[in-house]
C-alpha cells in the first residue's frame, strides 16, 4: 500500500504503465500483422527473394539514419521543454526536411550504379529507384511525430505504426499474392504503408498546430544542434543493427541475407517491450527533475530486463517449431543464429532503457560514444566471424556488441545518477507487482 502511494504520488507510475501497456498492446497488433506479412514474403519470395527485398528496403532506412540529423529526437525534447511553440517547431523542422530531401535526391540517383554494384550487389537498380521514395516519407513522418510524442500523446503516435503495418499486410496480399508482383510488389506495398503513416501523422499534427514551412535560424540551430548530439549515435547504432546484413551479402549470398533476416526478425520480437518502454520513457524523463528521474528509471530498467528475459526463454523453447510452421523448412538454418542472438537482445533491452534516460536528461552524447565503441566491436568481429562461421558468426558478433553497449551504458548511468548498478539490474519484489499491473493493463 505504501509502495503504491509512493509510486503514484512521486513517479506517476500508473500513468506510465498505462502508456507503456497501450504501446505494447498496439505493438502486439503490429507483431501479428507484421509477422503475417513476413511469412507471406518468406514463403512467396524464398530465401533469395526475401534477402533482395530486405536489402532494397534497408537502403532508404540507411539514408534516413544517415541524414535525419536527429531532428525527430530534438523535436520531442524541445516540445517537452516548451522552449518554443509547437507551431514554430513543426514548421522549422519541415524546412529542414525539405532541404535534406532535395539534397539527397540530387546525390542519390546519379550514384545508383555505384550503390548497386558495391553496396547491395544482386539488387536490381529498378528496386532501388522505387524504394528511395520511402526515404522522404520516413523523414517527414519522424519529424511530425515528434510533436505529439513530446506532448506524451503516446496513444496517438502508436496508431501511426498500427496503420502502417495493417496497410502493409493488405497491400502485400494484393500486390505479391493476388497480382503476383513478387519483389517489386512487396516494395510498393511497403511504400504505400509508409505513406499511410505519413498522412495520419499530418492529421495528428494539424490538430495541434497549423503546418507551413518556415525558416527561423535560431530554432533551426537549436533543433539541429541538439539533434546532432544523438544523431551520430543513431547512425552508429543503425550499423550495429544492420551492418551484418551488408557484410553477409558481401561475403556470402543474398539467400544468406534472407536466412539471417528471419533470425533477426524473430529475435527482435522481444524488442517490443523495451521499445515500448523506451518510447514512453524519453519524454517522461525530459519533463522530470533529476531526483524523480533517479528514482524512476531503475525500476523501469529492472522491469524491462525481467520481462525480456522471460520472453527470451519462451522464444528459446519454441524457436524451431515457430520457424518450421511460419516460414517453412527452407528457413530452418535461421534457428542457430536466432539462439545466438537472444543473449544480446536481453543485454540490449538494458541499453535501450538507459539510453532513453540519458537522452531525456539532455545528455545524448553518452549514447553516441557507447554506440561508437559497440560498432567497432561489431565490425571487427563481423570481419573475423562471418567468413569463418557464416550467418551464425554475424549473430555472435551482434550479441557481443550489444552486451558491450549494455555494460558501458550501465557504468555511465551509474556514475551520473548515483544509483548503484545492482539497483537497476537486480530484480526486486515490487518489480513483479509492476509486471503484473502491466499485464493486467494490457489485458
């Protein structure tokens, strides 16, 4: 009883649990629809086709992570800080987006032959032309979504992802299965799904503020200045997550990429919990004072770790039948890389929570430094292990890299907050209560 009163009065945990449970519940919908989409793609396209599709979609995401400048993150931060009006933040972020999109388009299309030859071999240039359209859609959506996120309107923003996933499933069935569109149809279906998300993001922001492009150098400087502090880390983190696919394609085959993409897909199902929690945690910490944040994050981290470990254990047990039933015998080689990835996914859940806390405190550079060290570990181990062990080598490199990131962030967070490492890693009795409340709220 006393614990409940403390959490409600000082940490506002019930509201936090409700937001997390809503995000997670929507991600269950996303999980089901997304899994159905990937099952269709895997069975219809086969390992090689699935690998080519994954690489084609990875290119616009790679461009986004490279050039977004972290403005989506800084939008959340400045909306939470209330330094500028919502209208000023929206309109100036759109000005930045237009400049980025035009500049990248002028560079991208002349460079396509080089990209197709060296970066994503075996991927047709036509696929790369189509998939590029996804980039400006992702960029503008991320900038716009930062406004309702900064206002902690978590439920509204989560709806964007639901619409994207359901639209993707519907159009994959239409383009890939019914119209036999193969890889091209899969890319078009993905493009339409992202466009749906953008239209809903525009609708959400229009309810908050009018939308028009403006240029205020002071606001742009602040948005880009803060964003860059986390942006470098975002780029590095992207490579931590996806560099192995490029290297597998370089050293092995596109079919191997397809096998590994299924391992990653299943392993990342566990990310829905730390992903939901970190999404809600960042704007919450940005609005808290230091003392409240120091009390709040340790319990969030422990709860996240506990739930991630439980889900990893379940996935370890059902991994083989899951792959056989969902994707077929031809994807069974995905099992061993999946099992190797699970310890790293558990470690990464810690890193996600602590990174959100540090960014919410206005110190995103710590996450950047950590991601840089982690990337070095990934590159070195990938170059050693992939030629020797194949796809399992990529999984092992990723797990070690994720564990490295978790250890570094734990040490940094402990020093900055004054909390001992065990205070946010060792499961306590009240964490079971929080998990129970979270599950009840989801149900």
